[in-house]
């Protein structure tokens, strides 16, 4: 049996993730121990979730014509 196919039309974005040892109290700051940029955006998140459920997901989105856009496209293609 073939897996279902879904097309998601939505946003492709770059999420910034900062890792801290503990959540800082209100009005204070914390040093980040690591910084990651990864695939994000509501459309991309939905397409990844569908792929993880076994659905052949297709994403229709706009990516920049620059290095950041190339990285996002490559990350999206890996799912």
C-alpha cells in the first residue's frame, strides 16, 4: 500500500535555538551554552510532522536566494 501524500502550503523559516543551563528568572539573563539554527516555520513544521507519521509530505514555500535559503531547502529535503 502506498503512503498518503499531502501538500502543505506555508512558511519556511530559520529557527534560532539557544541552550541554557536553567530558565532565567523574570528580568534576568542567562548565558547560552550552545546556539543552533534549524528548519522552522509553521508550514515546514507541519510537513515534518506529517513525514514522521509516514505521510509523503510536499512543502510549497518561499526560500531566499542566499546561503540561508539554501540551507533551509537542504534541511527540508532531508525529510
